[in-house]
C-alpha cells in the first residue's frame, strides 16, 4: 500500500467504511508509518468534523408524519390489531 492508498483508506477509516480485511491492512500500515499516519488520520477527522458542522438539518415535510402514521396503521391492520385514533 503506497501513501496515496493510505490517504484514501484514512478517509474511509474516519467514516467507519472499511471492511474487516481493509481495516487489518490499514492498521498494519498505520503502525508502519507511525506519526505520519496519525497526522493523516487527524487531518481527515478534522475535515470530517468541519463538514459535519456545515450541514444544516432541514425540517421534515408536514406530510411526513401523516405518511408514517398511515404506514403504521396499515401494518397494524394487516396483523389484525385494532388501531386507536388520536
């Protein structure tokens, strides 16, 4: 694994997106690179945090609650359970 591969895997590592085999290889290379690897990982974590802070949640559409309630009521009716109105 070259440094470019490690940098790419570090981005995925921060997101928790490495599978078991990739994580094993990443940890092995992380140990080999030592402080240099830790610096790359810290930078990826910093950038990930900045990105997460820049996202603003949007409120759900007004119809979302009703759609969810309709789905629950349909599922309960399919199971033969009585639905209690609000």
